[in-house]
C-alpha cells in the first residue's frame, strides 16, 4: 500500500471515529409518539410465571413489568416516573393504563402518566401529593419542599382526549 493511500485511509478512519461518536445512542433523540399501554404491573418473575416461563426468580426479583392483555411482558424503566412501580406495591397487581413510549431497540416502557383502576373499575389518575405544600410528586419520598410524608393520590379521571377512543 502506498503511503498516500495509507494516509488517506487513516484520515478516513478519523472521520469514521468522529461519526461513530456522533451516532452514539443518546437520550437526546426525539421521543417516539406516546401511546396507552394496558395491563397489570407485576414483579417480572410473577409475570413470567403467568405465562408459564420457568426462571430463577431471585435474579429478577427487583424488576417490574407490565403484562398486557395480549400476554406481552414489557419491563418498566425505573426512571422519574416508572420507579414508583418498583417502590410502591400498591401500584402493582392491579389493572393500569400507562401513557408512555418505547424507544426503538429499547425493551423498556418509559412511563409518563399512570392511571390505575380501583375495585369498582373507576379509572384514577395516580400520583403522590403533599397536603401541606399542595404539590404533586411521582415517587415515594419525603416531600421535596417540607420533607413531610406524602400520600398516594387517586383522582377519578378520563384518559387525555388524544387517547380516548374516537366517538362514532
Ligand atoms: Zn410538603
């Protein structure tokens, strides 16, 4: 190989390296469209058990997932909103509707809004609330403001208009 060609190729290599850095996956990508995900949130071993998938549960005991009516298991990302399902068993083992999205190539559901159903089938927008400061929060922790205990809040509510079935 002549020196010129080698130099040329190595300069290309630099370009490729720069492009590869530029193409690194990043959360800055625009989020995919939001959707409603239906189902029940369970500890992942329990969801697998429902589908009769054998697993050593201890390796997955911290994980939670949405089990859809189509028997799809979608793991929930423990981020600012999904984390509540890991922390709070009151949100699990019950019917839910979750507004969120999945990024291409990422199996995790990124939850943005949580609706739970009570025993009577009422849909409740679900978050946490500090009665002293009157501010919402999205995971169990002492209040961001006064450091007092916050409570799980259920507010009977329809889905946002964009997610309701079209009227005939
Ligand atoms: Zn407070």
